[in-house]
C-alpha cells in the first residue's frame, strides 16, 4: 500500500492536502510531519511513495527532507508545495530531487486542480 508524506507546519495547508488526497482517491496511508526531524523519522520507518514538502519547515528547510527522502526511497514522487514563490527555493528543491514546485499562494482553485491532477498522475 503506497504511503504519502505531507511535511508542512501550516495546519491550513495540511488540511487542504489531506482533503485533496481524499478527493483524488489516494488508496494508501497518509503521514504528516511538521518538522524536518519528524519527516526524517517517518521516512526511516515507512516506504514513502509520494510527498508534498514545504520549503519553510522547522528546523532547516524542505530541500533537506527531499534529499533525505530521495536517498532512502529513490522512486518516491516529490513536490515542493510552498506559499513562497521564490525561484532560488524552487531551484534548490529541484536540485534536491523534487519533480515539481507548486506555489500555494497562486489562485486557490487553480492550485487545487493542479495538485489533484498531480496526485492522480502519481497513482497511475
């Protein structure tokens, strides 16, 4: 059963991601972490298939989680999903192994549609 990791310290965004996963019909386990250490602990204990990771997360940043996840689970599908629309953050996340960067401060309806499509694609 595939496991999805949400690494984000903003409760509103976590609720949004959980809702999108449900709407997209995610069939596996969903884990959440609000710190880098918490995310790494979950990565060590579970076979992560996909993840939404925020850039600004205590205690370092999202790309450190992405690098760690890709080392442990190279086939994991990863998106940096952040409210910060910053090209250097995006470049850092992509270099760490993220497939896509989605800015959640864009039009909410468009963001939801893009993330739903991404989740559905990742399930195929």
